[in-house]
């Protein structure tokens, strides 16, 4: 029996988000901060203009408009050549435009000004890693850890380098160093489980898998638990149950059925084993599996068939076969760079799978190349709404609707965002427009009624209160 290891085969080494200069907008909180700001203004009277340009670049960067961000950061640096956040973020924008040489020059300048700037150091390592200068990247990541031993991304980067060189025990040490960082614990447990399996330390791998299952019962984790219990020849009944649950949660998980049948046979439950085999055969003969086989046959004959690629990706997503969907869509994004629909569907798959940050990054890259692509504005607007940033969500969704007035999902999401901002008249306009185009749109009549009720009692609503309209409904 072969275990399905980490469904996200490699933790990606990515640049951290752009650095926002704290005192660009915040009030200084102590005397030292006041002195620092006064010194900057005295040294350069144009500092306010530099800050405005920096903030403009930061906003462009956030939307994935890297060329515009570079232009703003460049003007900021002409006024203030020692503006550290502008140096760091201009390097990041250059990196995303594949200008590695310029990116590294910016970060090296930032490191000269602030030798302990972990973000500039780490970014420099990422750039070297991206260019397959692995030894140089490793040295940079180690410098980061000398300064900040618990730097999550540097630990992960070094662990990945060691894993690729099959130095598994050394890689494990770097992962365990950041295992208690809760925001990232899920990915780290995945990696630790995989390494322990490769080292045949099944009891330790089982411990990590059980932690993952306690948080989220993905079918792959349940399958791994069954495999690990079987490998240790302990609690075979639970292993059988884990395989059965994995099959129940994931359509087409034939490996789980096969292993369940094998274990039932080993425990002399022959009648159940035969039943599991028959169940597997029935599933393989179902018409929907024939659709998959047909599409895969088309793509084998012509890998550049974009219609079959899109159809198979949708087939996987409709059945929650996320790893298969991610795999085919990532390949399609590379294979069909001129067609943003594949990158958009990949972002949608990320969002549906709960990987919001990956979805947002993918959408920003789409908009950097296709600035008039309406579906990307619509989906990224809904991501911001999910983050409760309704002002930003409304701006993005307004852009989506302006580009495609018939996009009812974006228009409906815009109505929800405006309602949360208490702009009820505007929300009602969009809800009614959705209703006029599709009277069967889910919940649209409820939303119209709720907004009208809010308009009737709006004077009694205290400023700052949240709107009661669909507070938990995803936009």
C-alpha cells in the first residue's frame, strides 16, 4: 500500500507581503518616534511628497500593478534615496516582473542601510533560489536565522532545500523550530508527517496526521491515517474505518477502497472484502468515470486542447478532487498564458478549497497582465469581502460590474458590500438590477426586502453599528 503524502507537494517559497511604513499614516506613540519623524522631515523637506508617492506605489503593488508600483517607488527614491520600505518593495515589484538583477540591487542597498532587515535579506534569498542558485540562497537564509531564529519562511526555505537533497532529518529540525506558529501549523504538520513517513517513523507520522484530522478531516489525511495504522499493524479496525471515511468524502478515491478490501481480507472478513471490491468495480463503471476517461483520452492525443482541459478541470472541481484540479490548472496556466480563464479558474479553486491567500495572489497576477479582465475583479472583490474589508471589496466589485454589467454574482456581491457600509440606496439599486435580470437568483428577494426595511429605520441606526443584512453570508 502506498501512502498519499502531502497533497501540496511542495511548500512554495514566496515573497512576504509588501512592507507598509508604520509612521506613514499612524500617529507616533512615543517621544523617540516624534524625534525620528522630525529628523526625516528636517533632512528632506520633500519627505511628505515621498511618503505620498510611496503610498501610491504600495496601493498599486497590492493590486498586482507592478509596473505602476515601480514607477511610484522610483519617484519616491529620487526624493529620498534612503527610504527603506520603498527599496524593499521596489525590489519585490521588480522580482514579480522577472527583473532579478534590479530586485537584488534594491535589496542589497536596503541591507547596506539596515543590515538586520530580515525582509530584504529573505527576499534576496528567494531571488537566488528562483534562479536555482541554491547554495547562495541557503547561505542567505541562514543569515536570516542568525538574526531571527524563529523566522518562519527562512526555516521553511532551508527545510525545503534540505528535503530536495534528501537530508530529511536536518530538514525536520527546521520545521519543528516553527511548529508552534499556529498561523502556519497546518502546512508544517503536513511536511513533518511526510518526512517521518519517508524515515519510516510511522508513530511520529501518525501523531502529526491525527493533529491535522482534528483540525480538518480531509480525505487524504484519513487515508494516510489508515495507511500508517496498517504499516504499524495496529488497530486495523480503525484503519479500515479511516479508508471507508476517506472514500465517502472523496469521489473516485479507489486507493482507499482497495486498501480497505485488503485489510478486510487480512482480518478474515472476506464477505465485506468482496463487497468493497464490488463497490469499487461499480464506481469504475459509472458513467461519470467514463466522462473522465474520455476527456483524458482526448488530452493524451492532443495536450493543447484547451476545451478538454477546461472541461476536465471543471469535472474535478465539481467532485471536490482538488489536488487533481490544482495539478491540471497549474499546467494549463503555463501552457495557455494568453488565456486568463485558466488562471481565474485556478484562483476560484483555491478559494473554494479555503486557500484564500493563494487565490488572491493568483488574481493579482492576472490583473497585472490583463487589467480589464472583469472576472478577476469580481472574485478578488469577494475575497476582500470575506476579510470584512467591505470598502475595498466595493471598489473592486464596482470595477467588475463596470466591465461586465451582466455579471450578476459580482453585482449581488456589490449590493451586499454596500449594505454592510450602510449605503442602502446604492445596495437596493444593485439588488433590483439582479432581480430584473434573474428573478430566480438565490435569496435576491430576501435581500431587497431587508434593504427596504433598513431604509425605513435608517435614522435610528447608530453610526458604527454593523448592518444586520446577511452578516454571515459569503459574498
